[in-house]
């Protein structure tokens, strides 16, 4: 039967089987598939002559045939963070907690006998299991939770989580299979756009003034930044206010003490002041000239940026 049309079903139609005799006379068996979300209706019409009165009795009935997609829901693996996370050393805490959730039919699998997770680090063209001994950004790995310290991840780090689950017909494998569920995230270090200036410098320097104390001011759209030197490097330069003079680097830091002694001349004191700002970059392991890691007396690796 085509949608929108009514067709008589006869015995020649191989899609149906009609019983024409016996106890089940009049029974119809549908022998073909029905499209999902495209139901159709079988209409039944019969006439019966009552032998007592010769009255013709009419019977009508209908039955709709519907096909519903009952495919089992596919399990899903989700992380508690987006696929890309931007980390601002000024605005965000250093530690990042990433939680994996494995769901089946909208139910969260919580028992360790129901699911298992493996955590990997994304490398160039491959991945390897995270190892606190090799990956200093790893604080802890506990079942479905990974905690990393973003100060030690470098400019960025890619995290891959694989999950396996158990069913009545399937046990959790010892290692992720080719059909393991996979979820990823990439955490990137990004310093927000900022402006900089300085204060604390007199418009004129008195002849007997030997030191000036400029103060660096860094501002973003959220206001003045307090922990400036943990992220930036400030280099201070001075130049005599005379023809042909060149800039000289004299100090570093957010609040340097700059001597005026080297620009004294017969005309008094006069100079130009400038500051250069650089990103210090992420923390890196300190090494000697041979590339060996430097440690303190307790054997802890030394870091700097």
C-alpha cells in the first residue's frame, strides 16, 4: 500500500500472506519491512449475511503498522572541560581538574567495575600514557579525574582520555581496544591583551637627586594586574637627552631603583626613560651546559621562566 493511496491486497501480493480457509480464515501476515517514521494503515472490510434474517451486516476495522528504531543507545565519553581551554596566568588558577564521564542510555557509569579510563599526552603524531615521573604538569591521576598544574605544561598541552565499559557480554579489557571511546582537550597558555605605563618619575630631576623609583603599571580590560613579574619581564633603559645619545639598559623588574649618576654633565641632569616588556614564557627545567637537570640539595628539579 502506498502512502496516501488505498490499494486492495490480493493473494498475488508476495508482501502479504492471507489465510483463506480454516480456523484462521481472514488472517493476514505482513511479510515486508516498514520504513522508520513512515507508518501505513491496513483497512479491513467484510460483509456477513445473517442466515436468520438475510440482513447484510458490515464490519470495518483498521490497524496501523509502525516501525520504531529501537537501536541501543551508543555510550558517550565526555570531559568536564571544552575541547580547547585558554589559560591566563593572570586570571586563572594554576591547577586544572579534568573529570571524565562515561554514559550509557543517559545513565552515568560510576562503578570502577563498569568502566575504566586511561589518560594520555598528545605528542607530535602520537600519544603516550601520562606519567608523573615524565610529565611535571601532572599533579595526580585518580580513576576518572586528572589534575594538572598549568604552570608546568609549557605553551600548551594536549590531553587524550580513552574509556572502556563493561556489559553483560563484554568485560573491560586490560588496555584500550581499537573501539575505545575517546575524548580530547587542548590547554593553551594565553596572556590577555594589555597596556603598560609607569609612574613615580618626576617631570624634572633635581641636580642633587641620585635615584629615581619608577613603578610599572600593567592593565587589561579587567583592571590593573597585580602579579606582573610572574608572567612578564620588564627591562628599563635610559638615554641622555643630548644629540647622538643611545639607549642603555640599566635595570629589570616592576619597581627598580635607577641611579642618575651616569648622566651628570656640565648642563645638569636630563634623561629619557623607557621600559621594554616581554613575556617570560612558561616554566622550564634548568639545565647545565651538558643538558643535565639542575637540582637542589633535596634532589628537587629547579625550574625558572
